[in-house]
């Protein structure tokens, strides 16, 4: 990859490291699904990532973040009514 800038290489490394960390985090929680982490360089030239995940993975992440902060989360269910986050 000789045509990559330093920011491109940093974005690739960042995306790879985050992909591995999220995969390990999901596996530890028994979530059998994955997400996609894509590298890019933002308009200011800084390395960045985009994360794409399905609703199951997003709910698992929200639930975990809420637990870290000691809050019980409620999230709209498929019908739009509030309800507890689904457990993976």
C-alpha cells in the first residue's frame, strides 16, 4: 500500500484494532453477531472510523454502556412502545 498517507495508515490501524476489540467484546457477552468497522480520513485529515451494526448488536452495546453507568435502560421495542433492552 505505497500510496497511502500516514493518516490513511492510522485510520486502517484504528479500524483494525477497533474491529478486533468489538469482536472480542461481543464474544465475551455471547453475542454471535458482528459489526463492520470502516476506516476513513475526515475532512480535517484526521484518522477516523465508521461503525455499522445491526439492531441486536446495537442493543447489546447500549445495554452494556448503561450497565457501566449503573442505569437501567429502556429502549423502544419493535412496536415503538418502551421496554427493557433485549439481553443477548
